[in-house]
C-alpha cells in the first residue's frame, strides 16, 4: 500500500463510523453498506473539507453545490436497488461520489452535471478509482440524456418544483426514478414508476433538502 488518497488509512475508522451512522438511520441493507465501505468519500471532495468527509451531512463542494448527505444517498441505493444489467441515469453528478457508488451496482451509468468544473473534478476522482463504466455529460439535467434512453433507473440529486416530463419520457418500461420535489427550501422524495403507459408517483420520504435543480424543466438558472 502506498500513501495516496485512495489508501489513506487515516480515514478508515471514519468511514466505518459513517457506515454505522447510516445503519442507525434505518438503512441496514448489507450490500448498500458494503458499497459505502468500498468508495472513499474524501477523494471526491475538495481537500479543504476532508476533515468533514465522513460526517453524515451535506458538504459544500463549490459553485453553490453540495455533496449530498450520505444516509440519503444510501436510501436512494437501498430503495432503487439497481441491478447489474440495468442502465442508470444520474442527474447532478456533483462530487461524483454517488456516481461511483452507482457504478458498483450497474454496468452502465450515465451522469449529467450542469457545472463543467464539477464534472471535470468528478471525472478525475472516478479515474483515480479506476471506474470505467461511467459516461459524463455537461449540460441541462432536466432534459436527461436522450442519446442513451431508455433508462431503467433515474437518480435525481437536486430538487425540482415538479417532475420533469423529459425524464419520465426517458424511463424504460418497468423503470423507476427517485426525485426530490417541492420548494427550494424543503422537498419530499417522490418515487416515479413507469409500467406500459401508466405512470405512478408516490411520496416515499418527507422533509428532505437538496440544492435546486436548474434547467429548462425545473428552476430557472438564477431565478425563483
């Protein structure tokens, strides 16, 4: 073992403590917890916030964005339970940490990020982990990624005032999506499922807080 950030033993204990914090919040799916043990969160964050990297809390990553609370990300993974053969679309690459977790669950992950600098930083961190099954796009996440549709799983990591129709359209038959919907201050997690021509929407978790989803089918950039 060298002394690079991936194998930095200073963080092992903190990572295990985070996993216990996630378990204490009711996420006891063993596979999900193992994923969190396999991905060093600090390597996806600016070095200045490394001391906070394993708190169960959102962490600022610049450009008005945050890395989401790990227990919420664990909820996403546990609830959606992606399978190896399923194609995943992530809206809001952010730090790339959840992207890396998703890449452990599926052979094909596509992730869209509005802020170019964050996408570049996420790619560097993913490359550092040797992740090869993730495609990144800089653009408006609310319009999805039509080139690779349909998707079996869509993960939205930013809050929208409503469910973007373009993302629903890109769900495969039998596909499912989790998206925070509400005001910029508080949202509920909505589970969207597509079965044939039927679309179901169910609130599965209340009182969550994500950064706003900016774009054509959500909040206007810089507006309210």
